């Protein structure tokens, strides 16, 4: 069973995001060893400067690096990443399962991820050119990983 | 105030999607005249043929056409559509508000939309190459429209 570790920043504040994430977490238990780590977001002032944002992202990066499993295949979520179809992503996860046994997916805070984190990842994945709240992005990613397993098993979930 | 009509197929079965959609509906009231129409999905057998799917989509298309406001700018959501950034979409909605006064966004059923609906739309919009449940797509689209208004007003919601 492939290991899937999701590293996220910040809490799911709205009950509907928490409930949606919890539902997909439960369902994913049938397909993978899932671990979700929720790190604390750095606090920023109302109108942070570019330098303050960069520093905050670097502090978040330290916490992220401490959580990445050494042998996992690392995927950073970012808008400039590569977009894949659901089928392509499923195939990719299947190959990662065989080669690495574990995948680590990293979703940044509302200001994204530091360059250091992106560079430390083997793959940069983009879900959309549109911006979504990173809380919603966690739900999207869980659904997408769940869908991947259904694609690989050829079930009716993904028609 | 621009009119925004969302035509969707099928119900939001999960409470968390209903709650998320209701929250964005409420918030959108400050920015637009929002109307959401939820049409009945056609029933299909367990393993429908291509012909059966096409017929179901055509029946759904008739119901959709009956709901499209005659003067609205029409946008069909489909994976082969054009992807825009949040800023580009906001600008597009702003121009539609000035030229048409109303936009009609159409999200198909789990098998998508008929070609006839796509051809009747001025724009085809894609959110992602990834497939998402059409219930989740409704939430994504509401968040995106809500974000567009914040972008146009220059608020902090979209940093």
C-alpha cells in the first residue's frame, strides 16, 4: 500500500471544509497509508512587504522540511507547476508507488511556498490557473488522490 | 449590479457541499443578483452506451436552453475550454457586466454538456485538466465568482 503524506499549512476554519476533508480521509484509508500534517502558518501584518512574505515562507519551509519523509517522492502544489489530467496523475502516482513507496504532497499557505521547497521537490503540480483558498485546495487534492486510486482500479467512480 | 445565473444539473447530495455553496451564495448577495437553477439529471443505466449518454445530454440540453436568459452572456464549463487566471476572469466578468448586464454559467451533469449547449455559448471555460465531481465544481465556481468581485474591488480577499 502506497504511503501518502500531505503537508499543509494552517487549519481548516470552516466546518464544511473540515467535513469534506474528513470524508475523503476516511475513504482514502481503503487505498493508502494516509498521513496529514497541519503546520502552523506564520503570522503576517495586514500589508506585509515582499521581504516579510519571503521570510515567513522561509520559516514555514523549515517546518516543512522537518516533515518530509526522506525517501518519499516530493510534489509541490503551485500555480506555475505542470497540469495533468486525472488519468495522467493516477498513472504517475502508480509509478511513484512502485519506485518510492511513498509520495509527499505539499500545499503552502495563502502566500504559497518558498522557492527552497519548490526546488526540493521532484515535481511541481498545478491544479488550475485560477487561485483557490489553500483550505479548498486541500479538499481538491484529497478528492484528486482518491479519484486516482479509483482510476487505477477501474471502478465506476471515475467514468 | 451584474446578474449571475448558474445553471446546474443534479442536487448537492453531501451536506458539506450544500453548506459551502450556501455560504458563497450568501456572500455573493453583496456583489450581484445571483440565481442558481438546479435541473434534474437524466437517469442512465449502470453501463450506458455512447448513444444513451448522447441522448441524455440532449434531453438535459433542452432543459438548459429553457433556462438561459435571452440576453445573458453564456459560459459553458468544460475541460476543453480556455483556462483563465483569477484576474483574467474578473476582468472578463467586468466587461460582460458592462456589455450584457448578465452572465449565465452552465455546469453539466457527470457526463458533461451536449455539443449543442457548448456551441450556444460565447465562451467555454475550463477550471482544470483534472476531473472533479460536478457538485464540487459548483462550489469551485461560486468561490471563483466571489473572488472575481473582490479582485475588481481591490480588497484583501485576493492577495
